[in-house]
């Protein structure tokens, strides 16, 4: 699993605080413009992972956790999917389809790449959408 020096970041001051403490920030962004902006404007050794799953899997996961806003979240999924289709694939260090790659495996791969201990060894499943 990922080591305990990973933490979530919210804004520039939080990023500064996390990186200043020698920790690795984890940032979740759903819009490609935000990803590009962050990578261009905040100096860090970014590992940009596109974690993707099918709409069907998204809906099943939402139902499984008793989400009450499924329709709204699926609209966001559709918008994000279109944004992803228009994005430059070179923006990502790797892309993983969580329909076939477990969260634990994704964490291990991303951590190893970030630490320079491994090259991207998982297949890029971003093209196998459906």
C-alpha cells in the first residue's frame, strides 16, 4: 500500500504546508483544465493519474453506497467523460481503469512511480470505455 506520508491537499497554502513538511500531496480534480493549471503553476514532481471507470460501474458504486444524488452524479460523470475525451493524453503519467484495477493496486503503482521505484507497468485502460 501507499506509505503514510501521503495526504490530501485543498489549496495552495495547504499544498505549501504539505510539501514543506516533506509529505506528498494527493489532489483530486475532475476537470482537465484544473489538472493542467495545477501542473503548470505549482512546482512539484507530479504523478498525474487518470483513474477512470465505466458509467455502469459508477452507477453501481453509487447505489452500493446509498447515494441519494445518483442522477446528478451521473450527469457530472458524462460531462467529465467528454472533458476527458478532449484532453491531451500526455497530461497523464498513467491511466488506470478501476473496473479492472483495484484501488489497492492503483495506490501501489502510483506510489512506486512517484518514488521513482517503477515505471508505469499497468496497461492504459482509458481507451476501453463503455
